[in-house]
């Protein structure tokens, strides 16, 4: 979730021993792609007056609307409850 806060824009923004830097998602190759995706999420939010968190939750609801049980508890909620 740290990427959605726009606090970290490059790998250099993290401490050298930050544990996530060892994960594939934070690799030199993947990190810029994730930043690009985050920027797109932000643009969608700005277009519709929503936060990046609201856009992300909306995507989860659309993509996983058939989830059962407590896996995604927000399924029965509205996005207004999560602003």
C-alpha cells in the first residue's frame, strides 16, 4: 500500500535495508511499472473525485464480485464507508 500514498517514487526513497526491496515487485525492473500503474489509479481518482484507495477498492469489487465468505468483507459495503 505504500505505493498508493505517493510517498515513495523510486527505490532510492527506501532505506537500503528495507525488506520489501528484496521482493520482485520492488525490483529495479518492476518498480517503475508499479509507479506508472499507481499514477494511472491516481488519475482515475482525480477524474471521478475519488481517492486512490476508493479506486482500488472499486477495482477489487468489480474483479472479485464472486468472492465468498469473509475473504473480501467490503463486498457488501459501499465505497462511501471507506473514504
